[in-house]
């Protein structure tokens, strides 16, 4: 049991659940409601999508293992109680499991992409496996590039969820081209939010882990710029995200989608204001850790907006049906 729990901690189950949750949220609360509005069903089989999602989870789990594999010395400084590899799990066993998870992820990814008619998408999983290894081995200790790569990885998750379905839809001659084009744009917006929120969280994590990174000669943003300048850059990034969301709120409000404007304000922008305040006060690893947790929560509430989107699509569809009945 102790060994099982050690492996469970190693692969970050909560983060894996968030990845799977994001994939399915985009599918069932973004793609489905929009397609239903045009009475157009999903084209991709559920078993194929399930394996597609499983590929992300397996490769991410392997990525967490290889990250800890190379981070043992850093973790001994930042969080000695978190060190698993070399204690309950040997380095050799950890690397073997990393390889097994990565290979299984590539196989399930290749099969699902082939069945979906998008074999080129398998290159995404190859990019993930190589990129996660290179990030853990080298890029994590560099200035900004490691942060950028992880942000790209997580930003691509919601986009890929939409892309594989929309590619299947576009191959159908009866597919509504206008809605597919609109959904592709919407998927890019979701991906951009995930990218920026992840980039922000990675910057905060650099401030949290600064002491351990220094011991290994890393040159992260927090080390190169110092805590104060890095804080300012993170706060400016939050303000940029809030301003971008403000534009969405404006268009949503003028279009009559008032729940969207209210949700963004309550579930995303107000928490961001609180995070700016917490970040300003933070000076110790524990305080930065709480900021990081807050950002993870905002990332989840951001994805949960799709519940609101789905409800508004349903309400609009009901209104159109009633209008058609009256006419």
C-alpha cells in the first residue's frame, strides 16, 4: 500500500484529473451544445475520444515522474518530505515506469488519432513526450523557456480536444462550416486562457522553488530578475488576462449573454484581484505555494465557464424552438 501511495503521489493525480476534466469539458460543454444548436451530432466515437484523453493522462503521468527523477536534489531543499524517488521508489523503477507510461500514451494516441482520421495529430503526443523529457532534463532550469514550454503543453490540451472532433465533423459533407469555423476560434480562446494561466502559475512556482533552484545552478526568472521584479511581471500578466477577459465581458453583455459577463467577474476576475494582493504580500515559499494553489483553482473555474456556455446555448435553442412554434 505504501508503494502504491508513493506512485500515486508521484504522478500528481489531481493534476491528471484536471487534464481529463478539461478534455471532456471542451467536448461535452463546448462542442456538443454548439453542434446541438444546429441539430448536428458528434462524429467521433466515445471510445476513440476516451483513448485520446487517456493518452494525455498517461503521457502527463510519465512527465511528472521524469520531472521528479531529475529534481531529487532540488526537492531535498525545497520540500524534503516530497522526495519519493530514492526513498520509497528507486530511480531505476521510476525511470522504467516513466518509459512504460510514455510508450503506452504514444500507442493509445496513435490508435485514437488513426481511428479519428487525423493521424498527423499523433505528432502532438511525440512532441509531448520529447518535450517533457527535455524540459525535466534541461529547460526547467533555464530562464523562461521551460515556463513557456509547459504553458504551450497545457494550452494545447483544450485545443486538441476540440480539434480532433472538429476534424471529424469537417469530413462530413453535411457539417455546418460556419459553426465549425466559430468553434475553432472559440477553442483557440480557451487554449489561450489555459496557456496564459499556466505561464503565470509557472512563474509563481519559480518564486516558490527559488532556494532549491539556486543550489543546482538554475537560472529561472526568479533567480535572474529577483523576487520583486518577477512579482511585478506576474502581476502585469494577471492584469493583461483580466483586460482580455474584460473585452469578452463587453461583447457578451452587448450580445445579451449576461451570465457570461457575471461568471467571468465572480469566478475569474475577483479571484485574480485577490491573487494580486496575495502575491504582493508573499515573501516565503509557503506564501507563494498558496498563490500557486489559488491560480490552479482559477484555471479550473475558467474551464468551468463552459457549464455557463452550455446553459446559454440550451436556453437559446429553447427560445428558437418556441419562436418557430409561434410562427
